[in-house]
C-alpha cells in the first residue's frame, strides 16, 4: 500500500485503501500496522488533524479497530 509521509513525532507515514477500508500506518518506532474496517472519514480526520498522534490514539487505537502487524 502506498503511504504518504506525515508530520508527527509518532506516526511516520499513512496510507488508506477506500475499497477495503484498510488504514496502514508506519510508526517512527519501526512497526507497520494495518487497521481494518476504518471508515473514510476517520482517515480524512487523521490526515487533517493538527496532532496526528493524538487523533490516532483517540479515534483509532482506543476505538478498538482490529489490526495486524505487517512490518
């Protein structure tokens, strides 16, 4: 999946597949994770959030989307 670099101390890059609703995030710590069943508006919100790490924590991580480590 193609990811775009983001300005964040936690997230390195973000990609999204609207056909499958998979959000892929690479972290500065080295891990790459895919979050499943993520609606498009969550991806849009993440990309426009002033603090991408905080948005990720509240609206993705704590929201409980299933995920898998892919890298």
